[in-house]
């Protein structure tokens, strides 16, 4: 039997796959120097990882002008998502403070990554999170970083409050009607004319919603490019800074970790500084607008009497005419409707009614409750604003807000058993 011999091509041996390595970089200021520093960090880490033949380059995730105490870092979240998808085996970062200053957030993140088999290497501290003593060292050092963040925050607060005591404006970056750059405040002539028009229209009888629609029709741009609504108009009307004076420390940062501003209701002193910048309107016009606002509140606000037996009585405010909503029952359905609409019809105010179940559901959601609790709701919520159709803005008593949108039910879904029975009786009677 003839022997058959086949020649095969030589194949290269498969090399073991190296770990996919990424880097995380962040700067806490949007200034040009900091952004240049971020670019330098990205270049440094890209070169560092790609220089290693035993590593696979998985990219550099970089966040601009966001503090390590906040969790809303888009690149940081994207990096975690890629780790969960198995795209990253190791992360290199400069230091613990660049990764997170909040000890709890740091440990939760590191532990999750460790469970996924992802190592985090902190260059400055020379710590691998996946090592045996890594978590202990991270706990100690992260506590120092958090304390350092608190100290820096308190120093910053002290400087700002000293400026307030001296009657100086601090942190004013954007304000419709003004051009603000490097601490200098100048009047923007075009926007200033709009501000004066807003005050004149409001004193003349127009509500915040109608003024907002007028501004939209005139194609007037807001400072940040958002749409005009009743709330933005009312903010201008309430802002004493248009008189050239300033009430300082109306809000303050209560927690250095969340950086959330809360309304100052007496926790800290306030200062009224006169002549801090050029005025757009005179004091008499401003005071007249406040008087009109107070008169409208007094005339249309529901009084705190025994009639206020519902949790939403006197707190739902129309974004179109600035009047309160009232409860009404029709055809077995309970809804809340603008008092102007109820009194004068759609021609006076075209605000849409809100089904009461929507208020109960969204009210529970903003408070993080499974079921609506009227007592807790009254303690926490000061007002519900209706800036536009199918949108509610819940104003908490500490000053922060939460926005909720709701969908209309179909006609079939909105029918109650009573309505169906009544329709059936009518149908039988018609035969």
C-alpha cells in the first residue's frame, strides 16, 4: 500500500491574551489650565498602556469639570458599564481623590469591580484594589480624602460668606439681562428691554404663562437656551438683583458631598447690599410687581381652613395664570382644575385638568414611597407647579424641586364602573 504524505503549513502558536487595561482621569474645574491638564493625563495614560506589549489598550475615560463628590460623571458611569460587560480587566487612575472622595462610594465601586474581577490601581498610593490588604488601605486613605474634601468645602464657604458680609456678589455667572465676565457686570441692552417688558406686562395684568408664550412668539432666547415658561418668568419678577441691589445668601450648600443648594430659611444670616451693580428697573417698579404678586396670592390662594381637607388643596399653581387649582368631581371622576378656567372658561385660561390619581401616584414617587402618605406629603411638599400640559414640578420645603411627567389615559381606560352603568342604562332606555 502506497504511503500518503501531506505537507501542512506552519502555524504560529497562540499567545495568551493580556488583560484589557483602561485609565480614568478627571479634573474638577472647567478652566483652560485644568482642561489642558486633562488632555495631558489622557495622552500620558494612552502612551503608558500601549507601551506594554502584554496589555490590551481599552481606552481612557475622562470627565471634565466634575467634582469627585458627585456621582453624575458620564465617563465614569460608561467605564463601569464597560467593566460589567467584560470589556475592561484593569483600571489605572492617578489617586483616590480622582476616583472618588466619598468613602462609601469608593468602597462600593471597588467592591463591585472586585466581584467582576476588575483591578483598580491607584498610582499615587501604589495600591491594587484586588490585593489582600487593598481594601483596608483604601478605607483609611479614602477617609482622609473625604475629610480633605470637607475641609476644602468649609474654607470655600468661609471665603464666600466673608464676601457676603462685605456686601460683595459671589458666584454670579449667568443672569438674563446682564453680561457677566471676570466679576464685571454690565447691562445687555436687548435683554434689559425684555426684562422691563416682563415687569410692565405683569403689572398690567398678564400672568407668567401668558408672558412666557409672548416671549416664545418673539423668539427671545433664554440665557441657557431653554424654553420660556411661567417659572422662568416668575424667577425674573422675584429677583431683586434687577434693581441693582442684592439679597445675599438666599441659598447655601448644606452637604459638601452632594453640593446641593438649599433655601436659607434662617439657618444662616442674610445680607442686603445696595448698589452692587447697574440697575435695569427702579425699586418702585419692582415693589409694585411684588405687590401685584401678593395680591394675586391673597385673592386666589385657598385659605388654611377646615375646607382644606385634601392634601393638594391650596398648593397646585397654574403656570398659565398663576392661580390655584381646585378639586372638582364630574361623571364619577375626580380631577383638579385651574380656578380661572372653572370661573371664566377656556378663553381666560386653557390649563388642562389633572386627574387626582395622577397626583397621588406622582406625589408618592417624588417622596420615594410605595403608597401615598398625606401627612408626610404635607410636611415635605410646599407647592406643585404646572408649567405646561402633563408636567408637574414638586417644590420641597427645603427649596429643591422634582419634575414629573404624566400620560393621559385612553377614553376607554378613563371610564369608571359608574360611567359604564350609566351609559348602559341610557342605551337601554333608547330602545
